[in-house]
């Protein structure tokens, strides 16, 4: 029975994907529609920022990176490490996952929700040129502590690049209210080749498209907005084509009219203000 259901869902996923590809071929979807475009731009902007940092330093200087929520899969590879002379520190609550991350030069086992970072991470204050996170902020239950931790670790005028899913895309609204074990199980069953997304609880606190309230929040944490992009269409309902097609056209309409509230992913970069320089 399980095998029959799996084949049925695979068939439906192929139908949905076929519809998506045909529509794109006939009408050319916007560049900010689809998860693939969001991931592409994350990597593109990451390298653009590394270029900017490399030009601002002497050739012999390293660029110091902190990846928050690093887990076992780094945002970096050996080519980028060597090209830009990167020294990467991974921060995560899981020692086991950090041990599998081969790109880290050093690791910090720490809960990014912890408000005692100024005491516990004193040695890392004002240390990093760039902080990055990907698919992490939605799992944070105390965003104020997390963003202030990042500001604490950044050098004055340092940059923080974040990429995360957003409410109120239908897929992530569902993920927010599902039990993490159920969410993870569904992903494994419906898309066995994809990495599971519901291993940790998803709170989606402050995980929305950039708005005035969020800008005010960033300001209170010691940042100014450097740039932001938003993307539509997570595509998690492809296992049932009728629902997928309805949601697809709704989100495409939102994309064409730039209704950011219904975007699926946010990619943004903030810069630490010099006024928030930490005291040594």
C-alpha cells in the first residue's frame, strides 16, 4: 500500500512539475518566482559580498565568517575558502551536526536564542566581517537575542546575509502549524531525495517579507538594511496537481503585483551600525 501511494504521489509531482515547466516555457516566469531562483540568488549575492570584502582588505588578510545555524551543510565550499581566504566559524546548538561540517575552521556550540551571549561569547565580540544564515531564522524562538548576538559578533559596518522562508506563503503556513515530526515525515515520504525540513520546530517569528515593523526591529538591534529580495512559490503542494495549480496562479498574481506579504522566501543583508560597536 505504501509503495502504491508513493508511486501515485510521484506521478502527481511529475504532472505538477510538467505544468510548471510548460508555463515557464510559454510565458517565461519572473526571475523572483521559484525556490531554485531564490537559492541561486543566495549563492550569487554571497559571492558578491565576498568580492566586496576581499577588495576592502589587503591580500594577506583573511575574511572572518560566522555561519549561524551552520549545521552539517555549509554555505561555502573549498573553492570559495581558497579564493577569498576565508576563516569560517560555525555556530549551532548541535555538536553532532557541526562535527559533520567539513568547511568550518572552528565551531561554537551555542543556542542562538540565549540572551547571555555577551558573557558566554565574549571572545567573539567584534570579530567577524560577515555573518550568514540559511533556512535558520524560522527556527528561532527569540529573534531579538539572535539578531543582537549577530550584531555583537560583527565588526563595525560588518554585514549579515540571511535567507529564510516566510509567512504567509501557503506552504510555510502549513509547516508552521504542523508537528515537526509530521512535517519531516511528509517531506521524507513525498520527496525522499530532499533534505527534511521539519527536524526542528519552525516558529517563523519575524520571518516575513521586509516591512516597516521589521526595519524598526533591525534598527533596535543595531542594523541598517543593506539590500533585500523576496521570492514567490515554494511549490510544496505538487503532490496534488489541482491544489498546486490554484496556488501557483494565486502566487504568480501576487508576484506580478509585488504583494510581498505572500512571498515564500526572503533574502536580505543588514549592516551593523558603527554606533553599536561593542566595548572591548
